[in-house]
């Protein structure tokens, strides 16, 4: 296995130095370029992440069993922009991470995978995110991405809170006040790293738009009132003093540590953070819950195609080998390891996963399939490139540097600019 490592850190928390990862996987750095007999795999997680460690071992095992060679380029925060450049230059890797966009952004560049043996086992919850109108699927799903509100159960118990009762925002706000009264941080987030503020905005916006308003957004009209409603909630949390005081300097490493150490009650982020927190403290009593709602709406999870989803380029000269690698990923041990690395449900219904201490949350909210799953707001309703703006405007409200109206207006301007470029 040949590796090219990005020096940029991923938004995910570190599990250790890259040298340890490489030692564990038996891999070495690429130093002499590439050759035509080697598959190129562009991987969107940095070398210090759980996903990378798992993937490194899988690639090593595949190479040993088949004799095929794969060069993995591990990237993190610049992945999306680098991928755009590769596509524009017609320099598409044989294999690459589709990171939630196999259908909406990359399907024209990918080999349809519907006829692969594992495709019939793809979790139906992924159909709306990953299948086109003809039922075609274009990526192997390493996990079913479902997210909500992460929590430390011991912190909530100390505050007299049962997370299963937090089905409305009024109940959640009351719980946040109770956690604060114990001296703990109610809602911990990160302003230093890209992502957490955007995820907060993404999750909260998923329920503020009606079906009709969502269709307007898809058709090029920015509907501002529901976006302001989302940011109003963020502002209320800031005014109540529920965010961590070190928000601006805190990293996602710190988010994982706060969950692990029991210094916070809640966090709004992907379940991969639970995996990272449990690495820091295997005894931590953690879980996740759906996002509360208002009125008669049902609590919901947010989700779709996960970051560990991988497609094969239409222009690849190694299609047969690349498809064989996806078949290898679909094997029970490999597919389970990918899902467990992100503390996520597997992308294939045939795969069994040990969720450990967070099994109760999965058994309650994911496995039965009765909890509604809303798609990520930005993937459905915002134009390509708007994710960075969503991060910026949500962050500006958390820090108090912008009003809700000004932040929403900024989002609207950027929406119109980017929509016109599509």
C-alpha cells in the first residue's frame, strides 16, 4: 500500500500520531510517484482518524490477498476543493470518497454499482440520498450516517434528566438549564475547527422549512424566515450562557474530551465523536438522541450517505480491480470495522456491528427504523459551495459577532451567488 499524507488535520479528533497508524497498518509512505499498475484512491479522511486506520488495514489485506496495488492519498479539510480540481482536469482517481455526494455531485463521473452483489443489501434509509430515479446507486456505503444530539448520560443523570423524555425544544432547554446548574457545560462545541457550527445549523434547519419552502429553495429562491428561526434558537442558547466559554479556541478534540470526561451534557455533531470519546475514556457512559421538535412534529435524526462511501471512476483503467476492492469492503469484518470506526450503523443491512456502550441509542432510534431521518439540509437545499457559509454564519451567531438578521442576509446573498453558478 502506497500512501500520500496530507499535513492538514481532519475535523475528527486525533487517535494518535500518524507514525503509530502506519506502524499498526504495516504501510509506508509513497515517495517515488505512481505507476500505471497501481490504483489511485483519494480518501477524504486525514491520517490521524479512526477511518484511516481501519482503511489502511483493509487496503493492506486486499493487496496481500489479490496482489493488486492501491496508492491512497489521505486528505482532510481540502478534500472537496481538491476533488473539484481533479474533476475539472479530467484527472479522476480510480477510487474516491464521495463523502455524501455520490448522487447529487459525482454520479456523472462514477460507474453505476446497482448490479454488484452487495447492492441489494444497501440500507433502504439511504435510497433517497444515494439512488437516482431509476434506482441506480453509484457508491459503496461504508455506513448509514445518522446524527442527532450526543450526550453524556452520567452528566444528565446527575442533573435529573432522562434523555428519552427530551422530545420537545422546551424540554431540551429546561434540561440545558439543569445541566448548567450542576456546574457543567450544557452544550459544548468548537469554533476553532471547521464543521461543528455548520453541523449545528444543518441539524436545526432540517425541521424549520416546510415542504413548500424546501421546494422554493431547490428552485433558486432563498427563503429567509425559516433560516432566521434556526439561528434564533442558536442565539437563545448563547444568551442563556449554555455554550462552552472556550468555544472560539476549542477543537473537535476538545469536544471528544468533554464528552469523555463528563464536563458537558450535550453536543450537536456526528456520531463519530462518540467513537473518539470512547477511545479517550472507554468507561464513558455516552449516547445520542433525536433532535427535539415543536408542535406535533416527531423527533428526528439527520442523516444520509456517510463520509465512508466510495465510488469507481468511469474513466478508470482499473475498473475491474476497483470493483473487486468494493466487494472486499462489503465483507462482514471489513464493513463492520468501517461502521464501528465512526460509531455508525452499517451501510448494508447484512452487516452486524457491535455498538458497545452506545448500543442502547442505536437499538432505540436507528435499528427499528421508526425514527424519521431528515436529509442533511445543505446537501438538499443549499447550492454547491454553501457549506462554508453555513459554518460562518452559524459561528457568527454563536460568538455574538453577528445578529440573526445579518447572518441570514449573508447566507441569502451567498446562496444566490452560488446558485447562479450551478
